C-alpha cells in the first residue's frame, strides 16, 4: 500500500475550482514532485494533506490514516514546510529550533544530538544566535527545513521550498533532500522549476487544479507529441508572431532562441515552403529532443 | 505540560522583543493610572464661596472659619461679606454663598432646629453637587465640635451622609475600577493580537501541523498574559495605595479569585476575536472596540448605569467589567465579602463560561 494517497480530491473557493478531482499516490522512500505554475492548486493539495484544509470531496490519507479525521495521529510522523516562511522572525535560529523541538517532544540529550546533526547539514551553526528575520532566503529555508526535521519525520511535505532562493542554495537544498531520501524519508515537494523535477523519482504536472500527467522524469518527455526544433534566431515578438502564422507550428521563446513545435504527423519538409515564404531559412532549424518543460507546455496548452 | 512550557516561553520572548506589546504591558497601565487618578478628577477643591452673616456672633464667625479653613472652600479675592447674596454670586467669582440667618448662635445653644442657607451657582453641576456635599459635612462636623460629647441629638440637622469614600475622592472611585480596565486590555487586546500574528506571519500553519492540540496552543499562549495581567493589576493597586492613598479594606485572596475569573472572561474575548479576524491590525481595532469602550462606558466606572437609557442598561449586563468594577470597589472600599458579592460573582462566572464556550467552538484548526 502507498504511504500517501489522494483520491479524487476537489476543493473550490467560491467559483474557482482550485483542485479538481485530483488523485495520486506516493510510495515509501520516494521523492514525489508536484509541478505547476502559480495558482495551479499545488498548495491546496499540500494543505489538505497536512490537515489544514477540509476538501469539498475526496480523501487524503497518510499511512492509512485520514488526513481530516485522524490528523492528530499523523502529526508525529509528518514534517511540513509551508510555502511562506513560517518561523518566528523575532526568535533566533537556536530559539526556533528549541521551540519546535519542545513541541515535538525532542528535549534534553535527544535535542542536543539532533541539533548538532541539523546544524551539520544546514551549516547554520555560525548563525545560531542570529534572529530568523536577519537570515538570507536560502538560510531561512534551511532553518525551516531543520525545524520540520526536528522530530525525524517519516514523511516530509514541502511547499515550494526553493522559490525565491538563489541557484547555489537551491542545489544545496536538494542535496539535503537526496540525503534524506537515502535515510528512507518519503518526500512530497511542490516546485515551479523543471530542473528540480529531474531530481525527483516521480513527478506530477498540475495545472488549473487538474493532473495533466504523471511519471518519472525520464518518461515524462516521452508524452510529447509531434516534433521539436530549435530555431537559432533572436526571439523577438515579430519573429515569434511570424512563426506562429505558419500552419501546424507553435513557437515559444526558449532562453536565447526559439522552440518550434510541429504538430503530430507534420514534418519540417511539409512546411518548408511556407517557412521560406515567411522569410525563415530552414537550415537554421535543428531537431532537438523535447524536455520536461516542452512536454509540460504542450500538455498545458492542450488542456 | 512540557509542551505548554515551551509555548509559554516562546510567547514571553515575543512580548519582550515586541516594543508594541511591551508598551501595552508596561506603559499603558502606568499612563492610565495617572490619567484616571489625576487628570480625570471629579474632585473639586478651592471653590470660591461668599458669606452673608446676619447672625454676626462668635459662633457664626467660627462656622465661617471652618468653611474657609477646609481645603474645599476659599474666599473670593474681592470679598463682599454682606449684601444681596445673588449680587455676590453675579459680581464675584463665588460659586456659592453661605447665608447665616440671625439666631444661629442661639439655636446652637438651645439645640433647636436651624437651617442655614446656601445659594449655589447651578450652571456647573459638578461644583454644585460638591458644594452641597462638602458644606453639609462641614456643618455637621462643626455642630458636633460645639456640643459636649454626651449630648446625643445635635441641634443642626445633617442632610447628606457620605460613606466609604468620606472625602468623595474620585481617585478612590476610579483607581479600583481602573484595575478592571487594565486587566481587560492586557488580556483581550494582547491575546487577540498574538494569535492574529501567528496567522498573519503564517506560523499558525506550521503550529497546527505540530503535535499540539488547539487547547495546548491556547493555554500556552494565554498563560503568560494571565501572569502579566495580574502583575499589572498589582502594579495599579500599589499605585492606588501609595500615590492615591486608596484604602484596601477587604480580602486580597477574594480579589485574586474574582480577578482570575474576570481575566479568563477577558482572554476568551481575545481568543474569540482572533478566531474571527486574520490580521493584527484588525484584531487590535476589534479588541479596542469590543473591550475598551464598553469597559469604560458601560461598566459604571465613570457613568452610573442606572442613569442610562434602557438599551444601554441591557447591554451593560453582558459587559464583564460591569461586574468586576462593582466587585473590586466592594472589596477595596467596603471590605465586602463573598456573600455580598455572590450575585455579581455568579454573573461574572456565567459570562466567563459562555465566552469560553464560544471561543473554544470558534477556534479554527483549519486555515481556509
């Protein structure tokens, strides 16, 4: 049986359907990523798992216990890190850790060894007496993670832990997550970043409250339909517009160039004349393998 | 229990590090004590009174000396000692004129009934009321001084009798009631702010997923404020005793007992407010409107409830401060015991129970 399972979850805020008939399951020891843009419904799903929201319908279960009715029994095995920094800004690093240790019942010798361990991986020891509000974004997230890990939870649920954090800190943060996974911790993490999805075991694309696709980071790009070319030209508005005029083509800015999606059963020679007429040199179109982001964008536009 | 200690400890740190909370805890009680004790004083001293003495005897002059000798009355600068009393009232700064008809000395010796006249400027009714009270006190004291101790029936009638606060000092009246206001402020205002702050900063989200029950969260949060509220209460009582010389006749234990019931009611209001609002700002405004105003206006602290329109009188029944003001005045000034205060005590207890039940029911463990 899966450690975490969500069955046809739905939740609306007034007319907006934040989560729509959403289901997924996470196995013991997995890193499961919920990927999607802002407002996709990731936070609502996570908060339901953490017993903070009552869904309109559907069930969320952790370790065989209902997250709405039996949440008190789930608390000891769950570590949660909300999206907004949710530690006490006026308390120091140590004080925050002591407080969370205290309410999770980690005290005395247990607490001391645990804090030493947490300081080791977070590198926060030199800042032990600094107030949380004076920490950098990356350090704040590491402190929040440390507090969530105080009681050695079996399941860690993280809501966009790396949003607004510099790339180096992001990488360090993920190294910690991979280390935790080795220790057998099950991790559910939401993120808007595709490079983080690549480091998860399985990922789920979330858009407008619905599940678009689910799979391993290696398998997900295989869902891309049609073919993809990289056009090595400056991605100006005019160029993009001109490309989108060509039938069966969709163009998107991608870094310094343009990704050109060709619909299924359409090949580059099929549209070569049209492209030439629009002023493009087909020689500048290089076929590439679709990645996670290409796949996500295609799924998003189809939905 | 251990978890409560951590919750309470954390709360203390928040208070110590938040200048706003600290100001409310430390500065406000002191400020309010002096404001109510000194500035909002209904005491009237040095009222100018003129005198028209038709008796003109050693006794009548002695009575006049008694008046001017007291702190309440003084001679007008331009002092017309005889003539038309009304002219004196109009022409001088005098707020009242004492009229001693002839026959005063004889009546005093014969112990027959005698009535002195006092013409009072009613345009300032506070002064007018004070003149009536003070002058009858002076006259009766004078009469008693003149008579041998064994004589039981004084010849001059005393119309007003002032008990418990014989000097009619308004600080004696205000300062005990002030304890009620300050306890309410600390308990309701700070509690509502502290829970709203956890919501505003998002820390409540984390706290609710930790293995602590809502009851533990609430108790851990309010325990420090109960302590602070009681400390502030003691602070005001010490001021009352040392600076305003307010007597404390009754039982300290009884006051503490009722104080705890009252504080619990106030804390319940605070928790209730914080359950209904999302930000500290709104919590503060709501708490002020829901506690400070009714506690000052509808508790009988300043305005007598029986003189209010029926709607406000009805509303006053659900203001916890109304009962506590009566209780604390009863204990401090009259030395009232449990029996005398039973009705007010029970009403307060019932109010606390209802408020607690509502607060507990409304406390939300969900964040949407």
